[in-house]
C-alpha cells in the first residue's frame, strides 16, 4: 500500500461514523439472516460453512480493530497535507 493511500485510510478511520458503521455491520452479521445462510450441511476443504464464517469473520474483525488502533495512535493522519498552513 502506498504511503498516500495508507494516510488517507487512517484519516478516514478516525471519523466516528466509520466506527459506528463497522459496529453495526458486525452486529448484523452475527444475527439470524447471515447465520441462517451459512448454517448449511456442506463443507469447504472439510470445514463446515458455519465454522469458516465464524473464524474468517473473527479474523476480519481483528484486522479492522488493528486498522482502527493505527488510526488512533497516528496523530499525523488527522492532519491533511492539503490543509497545512505556511
């Protein structure tokens, strides 16, 4: 990832709306419609769909939390290079 894209992503993750959006998305994904979709008798590489859904969702949520902690701990991401004063 280039430095500019990383800076832009970290700056965007500091907005309160993005925190709320990810929380609501995680809450929705752990409720009936999604759990019913993945509660099937089939398997992928010998693992049941529900097992993969939980563990891949768990890994994705850890990665998103990692990105949020990077955004919070990086105070320079809040300052836009376009808004620098001479």
